[in-house]
């Protein structure tokens, strides 16, 4: 979701709730045989601050589906994470930058997804490798 900050300022709309979902790039997932089951869901709000930067807070939910990294059974896992970021007009190497007066919230959500991504998908806690009996 892209917020047109200049338009918000012109309309005096400094606070808003946002809820959106989108199909993320599968490249965010680094686990073999795993993909996103459904679009990433984002629910939060943004505030435009006095210095025209934008504060964005949200809860992010996504579901991974695919094969258990240990036993290769079909499984899925829902991950919830949250983010709290700022979009600014000048690059400070810490916050997100506006592009042409626009804040691309999905950019921040993608990063939150990457940070929260499990390293493997397990069908249950402590799933073991397929046992080979000798
Ligand atoms: Zn398993």
C-alpha cells in the first residue's frame, strides 16, 4: 500500500488506520518447498508528524505452507509480527525514504516479514528427521 503523503498533508489527514493485504514476492522465503499460503495481512495505522515524516505501526500476519523441513510432511505455520517504522524525506540510513512524496508501506512490511521468517518449517515442535531403523 502506498501513501501519498503530500495529498494527506493537503487534506489535513494526519492520522489514519490502514488494513490491506498483498501477495508478497516468494523470494522472501528462504526455506525449501515452502510458499505463502495466502496474501500477507497488515493492520495498523500511520501518523504524519510535524516534520512531515510518517510513523507507521502495524501487526503483520502471514501463513507459510509447504513441506516440514525435517520429515517432509505437508504442514503450515502462521507467523505474527509487528513493526514500528518511520518514513523520512532525507536519507539517514536508518529509516525508510519517501519516493516522490509517497511512502510505500509494503517495503517496510516486507522487511518485517524477512526479519520474522523462521529458518525452517516444522510440522510440530521438535519434529525429528525420518528415523531409519538399523
Ligand atoms: Zn515434521
